């Protein structure tokens, strides 16, 4: 179905081109203290196979659930500006740190039964499923960057847990996931996990991966004090071997959404091809790899439109 979503609508009818209240709020965003949780939110932990994950929730647990999953080197705080919008619209919103990352640094393969030596896809998928099973399923899922790969794999295994699937800044091609990335892509075919992790951390700390406001950079650098280097190393290796589940996603009937910045790490053309391949809508936002940070109100607006559609299905 080239150029069209499964329901026949224009696949790129969401994103940056609407000038409304959400767009005006995003245009007025200043520097933010990302260490401050959303007002009214509750921090807690979730026991999963790899250990204990740090999480934050906002809203009424009786409402339909949205689970927001950050990517490598990220954390639940990446969604702090979105959570109030989603909760105010009548959703219970949960975000958590991946195993080995920030306040979930204690979770890892050594805690598995039996213990393993590395963070692998199985660990992240099993943790993710365990998180979903603590909520009232099915849920709306937003997977960001590396976590978008995890969300895809979890959907293929456990589709009944999902109400909708949003892939934010998702690596758009299977196999060597970094090959389309400008700076990292040139080295990704021969750099091992240890060197790749060092290159990635250097790029984020130096601002060469993404230029962000000063307050954001302070928080990004701060959480590197806690994130385990081994988790970044293993995630880098996993992203050199991205599984191909595009056909399974194309055949899925649930609402699907690909969200991306117009200056993402990967070329926009690859994201459009990916959205077309899985028969998903696509929303393109001003900015780079993190629409959840730079266009949170517009992204939330479009998620709510998607969720309304899911409720009609």
C-alpha cells in the first residue's frame, strides 16, 4: 500500500505543520530543570527479571494506561513535559528507566535466573513485558530510540498487551542500525561495543550528537554518573544487529505511529520508508532526535488523536 496507511488516510497527517495551542507552547519552551518530576507524579520501583526498575507515574490508575520507555543513555525524565498533557486527557501515564540506566543502574544480567554476562534483547523484552503486566492491559506504548526496537519485539511476542504502538526516533532499518547515522555510521561496521559506547557517550557529553539547552545538558551529564557503561556497551552491540519484524508489524491491525524530528540522527527518508513498510502514520516534528523534549505538547496532541482512534477500533 505505497504512500497510504492501512485505513486509507494520508500517512503524514500529524506533526509540525499545525499551528495551534500545542505548537505555541512548544515554541515558548525555555530551559527546563529536568531533575524536577512532573507535579503530582509518584516515583516507585517495579520488580522485573533483571532486578528493580525506577519508574514514575502520573494520573488515575483506573484510566487507560500509557507506558513511555526511554532509549539508551536516557531515562524516564525524557517524558516529563509530556506526562501532564496525557494525564490531563484521562490517561494513567507510566515511564521507567531501562535496566542499567540512571536510577535503574542496579538492574542487570547478573540478577537473572540463571545469571548472564550481558544485557541482551531477551533481558529488555522480558523486563518490558513485566512492566506492562503490572498495569491494566492492553496499554498504549511509546518506545523511544533503542526502546522502540524492544517495543516491536515485545509486540510480536505479546500483541494482546498492546492497545497502540508508537515508535519514536526508531532506528529505521534492520541489521546494522547505525549505518544511516552521519557521524557514528561511518565507524559502526567495525567498532566494537566498548569503543562504540565510548564514542556515543563522547558525542552526547560534547553536544555533537544533539545540541541542547544548558539545563538539559547538565542533567544528561549528571545521569551518566549512575548509568552503567556495560549497559551502553551491550546496547550499542545490540543495535548493530537489529531484528527485522517489519512484516509482522505491517500485518498488525492496531494503530501504529512513527514519530521523528526533521533533523533526526537518521535521514528522514529512511523513517518515511520504515513507516510505509509497517503501514503506520508518521509525524515529523521540528528538531532532532528528541521530539519528546523539543515538541512535547505537539507530540502529546498527536498521541491523543491516535488514542482516540484506537478507542474507536
